[in-house]
C-alpha cells in the first residue's frame, strides 16, 4: 500500500484522467473480469486493505500489486498506461533471456527463446549497426542500402558477429538457419514500432509526402479568411500537342511540340483558381511565375471566343476577377510555393514580395501536401482533359501513356492553340462547382459571400488604381548608369540586356550622363522600360533602339538571340527586326529537322513560344527563297554575309 501511494503521488495523474478501456464490445464474463481488476486498483488508491480488496473483487494481494505496477508504467505513446494495463498479459518491458545459451543439436527443437535479444544485449554496437541499416542512418561511415531486405540484414548480422565470435561457436552459427527468422522479425518489429522512421527509410516520395498529412494537429497558421494565402505550382501537361506550319508552296505541316507546363494560382480558402498560364518551354522560369502572379492581380478575366465544336462555359462559371468586382486586383497575405529554384529567385523573393506586401512560404521540395488545393485541382484537370486525349503521355512512364502519342497528336490534329480554350472552360467550371469543402457552395459563391456586398465580413487589400491600370505592375527593378555625352558625341542612353534605351527627354539631358537611373522592366515585353532618376523624378518610357522596339519579345527570347549572335550563327543588321530574324531562323531549323527525318519538337516549341510572345502568327517554314541570312567567316579573312537570291544562289556582302 505504501509503495502504491508513493508512486501515485510522484507520477500518476488523478484516476479519472487515466486512459480507459471500452467494455461495450466485451462479453459479460470478460467485462466482469476487467471491472473487478479496475475496482481493485481504485480501492488500493483509496486506502483499502488487501483483505477487503480480495473479498470485494476476488483479486489477490499479489495480483493487485502487479496490476497497479502495470497501470502506472509508461505506454509506447509516452502516456501513463492507466486502465489499459488491466488487460491480461500486458507487457511493460521487452523479453530477456535469463539462462545461458547452450549448444544445441542441429535438429533439436526449442531452447532458443530470446537468443537474438541476448546476443544484441551482449554486443550493443551490433544492435546499433542493424538499426542504422534499417532506418538508413548514416553513422560511423556506414553507407545504408536504399531498401535493405531481411536476408541482406541477416548477412550483415553474421558478418559483424564474426568479429566478436571468430570461432563461430555460439548462436546463431550453431542453429540450423543461423537465426534468419529472428533477424527478419527484428527488422519488422523495428519498422512497426515507429511508422515515421519506416516511411522515411523505405517509402517513396509520395508516401513520405502523404505521411506528413493527417496528423490531427491543427496548423499554426489556419488561413481562415479569403486571400489569406494562395498556392502556386507548376504541372507538366500529360499530353502532346501539335502546331501547324505553312510551307513555301502553301501546304501545311503538323509538328509535335515538347511537353508543355501549366502554371496556376489557387486561393487557399475557397480553392478558386485566380489565374493560369501555359508555358511553351521545357522548364518553368521565374519570369513565368512572376507573370502568372501579375495576371492574378492585374488582369480582369473575360470569356474567350470559343471555336472548339460545342465547347461552352458552364452557367455560373468563370474567374473571380471577372465576376466579383471586389476580387479584381485583390492582394493576398502569404504566397505558398515549392522549393524549386525558380521560386527562390530575386524576382520572386524581392520584387513580388515587396510590391504585393505579402510573405513567401517555401515548402520543402517534394512535399506537395503543403499545397493540397492546387495539387487536387491539377489532378482534376489532368483526369478530365489530358488523360482522356488520344495523345496523352500518362500520369507516369508506366501507366496511361498512349501507344503512339506523337502520331495521334498529328493524326487527330490536337493543336496547341486549343489548350487555352480547354483550360479556360475547365477552370471556369471548377470555380463554379459546389463542393463539400465550401459547405456545398462553389468557390465563386464562397468568395462572393465573404468579400462582396455593402458590408462584407472580410475586407481585402488591393493595389491602388491609376486610371484603368495598376500603379505598380509587379515589374523588375534595375539600376543602370547613363552613358554618352560630349566627348563621345553620343546622345545619353542606358544599356540593358545588350540593347540601348533612350527617349527625347533623356537624349537631351547631358547632366544625367554618368548618373544612375532606376528602370522598371516587364520581362515579358522588353521593347521599353520606365525610368526614374535617383531623386525619384520620372523620365518617362525609354524605348529600345536598333529595331528592338518593333516586335514584342521576352527576356528569354532576347537572351536566346544574343546567344546565337555570340556563337556567330546569326548576324543582326541595322535595318532588320531582330525578333523577326529570329523567327525566320527558328522556322529554318524546323524545316531542316523535318527534312532530316528528326524530331523537331524543341525547335517547334521555341518557334511557337516566340510567335505567341510577339502576338503574331507562326511564320512560314524557310524555303529556297527565304530571307534568312547566313554568316560565313573565311580563314584569315573578313566576316561575310550570304543573302539568298533564288534557288541555291547567294549574294556575298560584307555589310
């Protein structure tokens, strides 16, 4: 009695707070048996004598003491065992062998209970090595296997044990199967005891990500209001599409594009899609991410002119910026991104974060569960559109890929121009579809109720308006020094990405030569930049010189052009639009690869991307009368340009 009281005061909470057993599913006999054991413990804590406990419950003194010890022990969950310890045969410690392991005849049965535990107890370092292999812990220079098998762990066990028992005179060397069953059971028990370690050691990327969810613990930041947070992610479109090119003789050629990317912005609370973009390149860049953020804030959605058969927008569907006035230009508080390198760029971290006044939360790479809404939306779009197309590439290399996806894309003319219409309707339908997460309201209706009306429950932040445009357009900021002046005789200008920029005001401001200007750059349109002096005085819009201000082009396009120029593959003249020259060059590359029987997916994708940037149609493929010029450098001589005249004849010029 004295022992039980002291333990109860030191460690045990009140009896009413102990974990309990559920007797509802037990038989009458089992229920009565456990109730008597529980009553015995309660009477002991109330100060009853052992004789009285035995008379009332039928539980002896020794049994009462043992049951109480079990109830006061710690369970595997770290809590007190409590009344869970009433169950018979409840163990509070691991099995241990008390007798020495004696030699055993080869076919003798029994006598080897807890032999592995006894061996590991004698050699603690051996147990640490086995645990490190199973859990993939890097200790003492040990290189763990990716997913070690029981048989391989047994071999490691024997090899390590030989260091302690070179003569191989004891267990398991004297056993018939050398203890392989014991080692396999040891590994299974180790994995079962800590599911988290097991998933991290042996689970795939999806299993690891899923294991991080459903813990029953509420997040620190609940995001309980609209526009508290948005999720942004990129998804590889699981289908192949084609683009059509005109040949010099007027016929059409279908060319398959590389797999494209889909970028989207999803509002966290309502799961409404705010904006999306299709990226025509092999990898998403920071400019693409900044562009889709700019679309979500600065663009007002209007329905597209649908040309695909019976495709139409569903009733009540659309995007918040076009249907809810209060959502147009709305800003959010937290931007949830993954850990991809494009999201770690200064453009995202500095420009976007500062201009929107929002925080950026980067999730760990591979942990898509941090952005569940956008992942769920991508899955719906994939299942409803891309996996149903005859040119689908499947959700993974081993599942769902069409037998001849590229041929099907050509045969059925699954055009890239149709993607925007399909996605616009699909996202509009998603925004108008009631769901359980919104208490059977649609995402649009959820936002409308929370932020719309004369006295909405929640007020959202917005960028200020200046006329019909936003004052700050989430543009990149750079500082450039003004060049030119009296000595060189050149009018003042600045240089950005190998192009010169000026305007009438700057060109006549000699006092600014040598001073620094702050310029605001739209990476999707480098034809002009907006400039300010160091004191904040606005100089207006500076236009690019030497024909760079004619055709709309992005930063990626300009860098690609100058990469070709530096490699002496292209030559830019004073009178030639460099973007149009680049389009003709890409068309020439598509034609070459097509005639050579090679896949032109990369060239076709680049050509389509640049044409879409420029807002123009895709140029005709280069023919014998193409105006694409070729550069030639003669050994020891000057650089020459070969301009095609007709057929295969060229005019040589050094201009």
